[in-house]
C-alpha cells in the first residue's frame, strides 16, 4: 500500500492518517474534503495533498471513506469509475448492512467495510489524534469470509494492527446487531436521561448538584444529530430491539426494587462492566 | 475549628482530611476507623492520630461522619454522650432525610448534614486525594435555615470553600428528590444497561466491540452494593419516581423513533448535558 486516499478528513479520517504516519507509513496520503477542511488538514500536516475524489481515487491503493453514512452511501457507486483495479475501498461508518450492500456492487475495486470503535465529543480534523485507535476494537465486516484473504485486505489488516487497534471480524448484519447494543443503545439512554432531567421542574438544581457520575452518563448526549440521524435511519430494527430489551429490564429492576433487594442486579451489572474492561 | 474527628477514614473521609491540610488547616485531625484503616491512614499521613469514637469526639470541634449511611445512623445517637458543647456534627452520606431526622435529636452538639458530590470507583483511604472535592458541588442540608448561621456552621462553610468545593444549600427532602435524579437514577440505569448486555446471548461480542461510550456508560455499574444498599433503602419513593419518569421518557422516545425523527430528542439531551457542564 503506497497511496491512501482519505475521503472525509474529519476526526476519524484525520486520526487514521496521523496513525498511519506514526506507525511508519511512508507513502502518500491524499485528502478529499471541503476546501476549508483541506486547508486545515494541510496546516496540521495530516495529509500530503488535497484532491478531488476522481484524482485521489485514480492514484490510491486504499480508499478510506470517513464521512457520514449518507455521504459514504453516495460515494461508493462513483468509485468503480475512478478506482484502480485491485484497490481496496473501506469505510468507517457506524452501521454496516446498507454500506456493505452498496460496496458489494463494486467491480474494479474490492470493498471491505470497517468500524473503528473510537471517537470523542470534539469533531473535525483539528481534533484528530494519532493514538485515537490505540487499544480500541476495529471491527471489520466482510460480506464473505474470503474478502479477508485478498492481498489488499491482508495489507490493510496489518496496518490496523500497526496503528495499535484490535481488529475483530463480524458479518455486516452481526455488526449491526452488536453495535445496536454496545453503542446505539447507550447513546439513546444518555440522550433520554439528559432529556428527562432537562425537562424536570427541578432541572436547575439537578444540574447544580451533578457529580462525576451524571457527567459521565450525559457525555454521549453531547453527540451531534447529523451523525446520529444516519445511524438511526440505517439500523432501526436492531436498535428498536435493543431499546425494548433495555426497557423491559428497567421495568423488571423497578419491580424487584419494590419487593426486594437489588443485590443480584448490582452483581450482574458489575460483572459485565468488569468483563468488558478485561476484554479490551 | 482546631480539632477535627473523621469517623470512617475511607475515600471521602480521607480526602476531606487531605483537603483540609492542603487548604492550610493547622489543627489536629483525628481518625476513627478499623485498626487496619487507621494504620493505613497514618502511613499515608492522612490523619494525625487514631482514636476510639469517644476519645476523638470529646476533643473535636468538627465531627465528620464519612462511613456508610447505616453506620452514620448508628453513630449519631451516641454523639450526645461524647461530643463537646457547641461542636458541629456533619456527615457525607448520600441520602439526607433519615440522617437529618437522627441529627435533629442531638442536644449538646449541632447537626448539619452534607453531601460532597465527588467520588470515584476506587475506594478506601489509599485512594484519597486532596483535590477530590475541588470544583464539585458540596450540598449542605440544614433542617432549618438558621442551622447555617451558627459560628460552627459558618466556620465549616468557610472550610468547604477553602477546599475548592462549591457549597449549595438544600433542605433534606429537596436533597433526596434532587439526587434521586442526578445520582441514583444514573446509577440504576448504568446497572440495568450493564446487566442487560451481560445477559444478552451475544454479550461476549458486545464486550469485545465496546467503544469509549459503553465504557463511560457502565462506569457507575462498577459501584459496590454495600454503599448502594443503604442509599436505595433510605430514598425509595424519590428513586421510584425518578425511575418511572425515565422509563416513560424512554418509551416515548421509542414511539417517536418508530414514527418520526429524534432530532428534537437529541437537541434536548444536548442542551441539558451542556447546561450541567456550564453550571459547574
């Protein structure tokens, strides 16, 4: 892999570029973004050159789509016209089934979806960090297992390891079910909690009495709707299922609280919270 | 205030002692705890001397009860026998109505309940930090407004400010309603979320795919049952009300997700999340 095109040079695309550099990538990194973002990315030495989509793709061995989901879905169908034979197209979108379906139609380039489980509240290339993916899961979602075996896919996998991320392979529909629970459900709960408290008649006193727990619990509620509109639109059945499971569990916990103690609930919650920290 | 007795030298009691020292308190700090904790507290120079409850209280101008709620409730009735005339008794328990009712029976000493909104997952005196309360709300819960006007109360308030905390005055029942929402509800949601995911058939994959959002959302689920048993037992009506309000909101959000967009939910959630960060 000698030339990489980052399409959408924001927090994730910019961090991937910086991570490649830090991991010893010696090739060229091209950026496709708005004029303003390209200027910013050049100023921060995140990319080597800003180009249009067609000019960047005709040179790239790896095309890394890091914009919002709707823009990934818009871009993929154009790539067969521009991409080099054997190039790898990947993306960093938060849902995978619709993107994988679009990617499966590519003929000249190979598509392999991905989803780095990293991020922060601050957006944009100026927030990009070379270590954003370090120690974090990097989900790869081949439509067929053989998609992982091509030279381009193996090379990409090696770079994911070199940037310190922990690759995990899932099918696109497994991915969407899993992240509905691991990511989309926590987001909606944080949004619902923050909204509930904001509407409460005592919301000012609640805000004034906030400890570190409430600050953590409302961090996800800071996330932008522009990102979440696409996620909610493209993973509705799995997210509804996750919400239903959670609401039923919250109701059952409430019922147990009325009639008895919640010791077992605390033990179960702690067990999983420790397990996910140990599985990292 | 020349002599302070910390009863229960754990994370909160130990941090209060260290914070006093850092803020320039030149008097003596006595500790009442198990032999092992006293040894640890002396080794870390958190206290000057370990004593029994009676010996410590007969010297103290401020008696700071920092154990679990049930131990605070057990200790308060003994204090009239030991405390000096005019001493101030305060506590750091997470619920206030039952503790305030016990405190109101004191005759020789004055009672003024408190609740520093600070903490972390790690417990014990070895985790104590002088800066634990800095920038955090410190709730004070006088049973009558005049409880704030005594010389001992004014002196204590001045020290709360000196350690960098932000004092806020609430009645004990206001306190319990407010923290049911700001602290107890987030705790139960984190426990319920973590428990839901732990019981899910794909829980291993969910844990392996966890990003920073899920880590934050399950941090409170690490909390110990020994602390929470007392809180849940002493604030049941307000916590049930908070849970009901949240569950209704989650169901309403689910219904809106089926029929339309959640843009307004995201805007409302973000608004409160920003508000509580700005009110700090």
